């Protein structure tokens, strides 16, 4: 395993982080329900592989992911940097409507009292005395950033959290939040298919912040043929992806056929090849990947030993351009 400093903090994290959205299940990850014993086994394997960084959020399964993770962390807490999020809640106490999921209305709220409640509720759900990293799940366009950041700084002083990151944000948000305290990094969607957030690389370099990617496998769509050949219920996150619709789905199956010889050349899985492309884009990348199975976690860790030649990376970019240029 490789490790990196979490921005300007003294926290050291593994380059691969364990994403715990899927363990929240519900209609959103509808094909598997897991319990705390299973997540405990995943955590044990994570530490065996050197992974010390786990990410969840209150809204993952509407509290379920945090609750299961908290139970699974019993007796294992000191081995992990635990990261959760704030700013999205289903308390019906105001804020702006964000989405309806699993029968709950989720609002976005960055007022000081909301950020504090989010944090205290996460601590209770996970039965922890502190959270290592608190990510602002979606940034605000309504509440002054100063109000949110001042509350986050108070939570740091009180020992309830250690570091702050932003998600679903822009470099301009980053600069604004950084005026009121250290932002250790950002967590942004980034994949072979969707790499618009490379606009962030320069800012992360300037501020010495970590660029943590999520969705590098597009929720499994880029991990092989299994997801592309499956049909999911309406609420499932994979059924909402544009890449599951024609002509993209067929385009992605064809892209895999074109890239299969590279998997043979490098003796790696297709998921490894795709994630190696992601890691090659910037040296500050932290690869947050969702796992519900030991096999996928084990396989993903192999990507750190993989070095794909420049011309092969360029060929991959060209193949994905062909898919992106398809029109509905
Ligand atoms: N900040 C945000 O707004 C935001 C949004 C989305 C996600 N996230 C975070 O980012 C994490 C990762 O994103 P994600 O889970 O949506 O998508 P992802 O990491 O792109 O894909 C996860 C899926 O890929 C599969 N997978 C992982 N490694 C594999 C491998 N080597 N071979 C084959 N399949 C593999 C997993 O399988 P199994 O499940 O079968 O093990 C899982 O179904 C989430 O868990 C969450 O913590 C944050």
C-alpha cells in the first residue's frame, strides 16, 4: 500500500480508501444487503491490505451505512481514519430541497446549527467520540461560507472532528472555504468517462490538498460486463446512470472489447486498467472505491503496482472519446 498526507494535516491515509456507500443498501444499492459482521470482515481485510481510510455519509442508506460501519468498527477503531459528511439531512428542519431517496426528503443545510446536528448525529450513529475527517457533502449557495466554516473550526477545537474537506465543489468554492480554515482536500467525481474535475488539479497543487476521487468505476459500470448486462430497479443508482442507456451501454461493451488486449498485456483486471488511467492523471489522487466484497477490494489494491505505458493511456482516452461522442 502507498500512503499520503491528508493535505496540510498530520493525518496519513492510504492511497486507496474504502467507500461505504454500498453497505447502506436500500433501493439505491438494491442487489445486496450486508450486516455488521460482513463489514467487520471487509475492515479486517482492508487493514491486511494496508487500507486505513474509510468513507461514509449520513445519507448513505439514510443512516444505515454509518450505523453498520460504527458496529463493525468496534474493536477496530484505532486502525482507521473515519470520514463522514455533513450538510445533507432528512430532519425536515429547513434548508433547500436536494432529492427524495428511499422515501425520505433530503435537504441541503449549511447553517451552523445544522452542521453541528449532522456531526452529533453521526457520532451517535457510529458510537464514536470523534470523526477524523468531516466532508461538506455538497457546498452551499445560500448560507455564507463563513458561518459554516466557523462552526467546523469550533468542532475541531472541541475535538469532535480533526479535519475538513469539501465535495461536489469547484476551485472557486475551495478558495472561499479556505479563507476561514484549512481544507485538507476535495472529494470529487472523476473517471475515465467523466474527468471534468481535472480543473481542480492546479488548486489542489497550490493548496497542498488531496484530490480524492469517487466513482472512478462509475458504480461498477466500468468494472467489466456484469453491471452493464444487468437490469436494476428504478431507485437503484446504476439504473439512473446515462451510461446504462443506449447507445452508451453498447458503446461501453465495445470499448471493453477494444481494451481487453491491454488487460492481457498487463495481466490485470479491466477495473485495474480503468483505475490505472485515473491514477495516472495526477499524483495527488486518492482513490476512493466502493466495496461490498472482499474480492473487489483485493483486486483494486493491485492497481498500485500497475504502470500503464503512455501510448496505452492515450489509446484508452481515444476509446472513451468514441463512447462520449455517441448521442442519445
Ligand atoms: N461525495 C459524493 O457525493 C459521493 C458520491 C458517490 C460516492 N461517494 C463515495 O465514493 C465511494 C465510491 O463510489 P461508488 O461506490 O459510487 O462507485 P465506484 O467506486 O466507482 O464503484 C463501486 C462498485 O465497483 C465495484 N468494484 C470495486 N472494485 C472493483 C474491482 N476491482 N473489480 C470489479 N468491481 C469492482 C464494487 O463492487 P462490490 O460492491 O461488489 O464490491 C462496487 O459495486 C462511495 O462508496 C462513497 O463512499 C461520494
